[in-house]
C-alpha cells in the first residue's frame, strides 16, 4: 500500500448524512476524505422513502412536539439546495413530489379534529379536492379527505449520485478499518494498511457505527436499532401517491411513496404502522397478505391482480434511547478527535452537518495546507431499493 495520507476531516460512512457533511465541509474549504466499506447510500439511505418532512406527522396527537419543531425547517433548507441556491447545490436531483399528503379514508374523528384545528398545523396543511387530489385517489369511490403538506419527496438514488459528485476526489472504498494511535491518542485510521491522519474523525456509518466503535475499543455512544418490515408492490395499474393514510392512533396507518421503474410502471413503497412492530413480527408472506388487505380496504378501485410483491427489512440505527424511543434530532457525541453521530432520519442530514461544523468552529479546527489526494479506489453507488426484488 502506498504512502500515508493526511486530511482535515476523515468521515466513515457514505450514506446521505456522511455525503452531505462531506460536501458541506468541502464547500467551507476543508480537506475531507470519506471512507465506505460498501456502496454509497446502500444502507438505510436508499431504503428510506425519501420524504423530507417537516414533522407534521409527529403532531397527530394534536400538539406539536419537540420532534416536529426540531425538524420543521428541514423542507425549506432542502428546497433551497434543490433549487441550487442553498448550502449545497443539489440542482439536478430528481424531485418525485413537491408535496406529501395526509389522507383520511373516512371521517375525521377525535384527535385528528384537534390536530387540524391547531393554528401551528393549519399553517402547514391545506385541504385538496377533485383534480388536485393525488392521481391514485382520483376515483369516484374515494370518499376520504386529503390534506397537502408543504413537504417533498426525493428520488434518493439521484440524491446520492449528486452528493457523490460533490465529494470530488475524496471518496475511498475500504475493506478493513483500524484505529491509528500515536502517543496513546487517536490521530486517524488505518484503512487497508494505509495510515490516514486527520484533525477530526467522524463516524456516520449508521448501523456500522457499532462495529467501528468496537474496533476502536469504545462502548459509548451506545446504539439502538428500531426495525421496520417495508412492503414493495409494482403493478401497471399503480399511479403516483405520496401520502400518510391516517388511522386512529398517533402513527400513520400506512405511508405510501411511489417510485418510477425503468419499464414505466410505478413501484409503491409501503411503510407506516404496517411496517412497525406488528409487521416486523410477520414473515414475508404474512406481511404481504397484510398489505394486500390494507390496500383492498383503502384503494379498492386499484386492480392489483397482476402486481408483484416483496418485502424489505430495515434496521433504523440511532443513539440508544430509553424504551427505544425515537430521537428528536440529529445526534453527535465527541471524544477527543473522534465525533460519532447519527442523523436519525434522512431529512435531518443538514442538522447533523450543523452539529459537526459547530464542533469544528468551537475547537478552532481550520483547513490546513495539504497535498492533493492521489487517485483513489472509489466506492460504487447504490441502485434503487427494489432492484432484484420485483
């Protein structure tokens, strides 16, 4: 292996959070190097539904929570980036929908009435009817109500592609990652036998953080996993739908996003309560049966007799919380030169970058004059989540 390398910030983990941070630091003038063991975006990122939401779904109990307030500014920041005039230039990333919807299949009851009566919610939500309805719900048999949220849905593979472009030459595929210690201090990492020194090392590898921390001999910060069992359905009869279908509880009964396949058909990706604990406990056949039952009740006018079905299990990796609660913000822990974090959800990637940038500024970490990087073996970029499944 050739000579050692030096960089200002060494990032491990090429999901959206790591790639966003990498691009943001490069724009601020830092030298960066992002290392990934797999394919870029191939973990949680590509399996996300791509919703850049502002927390409205967290307010289904009728009150805006810490989570909804923390995430409220994310759609604006992403929109500015997508328009090419934000903190990153994401122009060219495919926008699947410039709105996400709340969809009530029947009459609004109880907590939902108070939810829509809330002034804070009214500012983010507007009812739509007739030709303004999502295409999949424009049927005479649809009797529910639909509310438009000022949120958006992205094509995640095109986002990962663009963020990889913004990484310049600073991407490195790795097989083995070990600590580099000098005088008892972590000063970098040894990647496939090559020493890489950095002023700061950031772990943002999602579920991979646990293995990396173990390799560094660290038990903290502890990680939790919250599993999901998502459903994928592809059929010639499907039309676009980006919506949370409301049930009686505080979580959406089902969350649908739609993704264009190369053959012109649409793929529906189903999450929400369907994919949570009850779905996790079901095997693939039972989970598909549950999804068929839900869609037969909710959109009976859609013929799914020729549909192809599959399921996808995901582990959402996050900092450990009491009772496996959902974290409200991006998370960052620090120990010497090491920073360890989880964005906790796709939409909060800019918030995660804010926290890392804040730590660098506080510690007086400035870009150093460094030799340009040599040509490196770059990781491949992930394909769509349904590839090889339907």
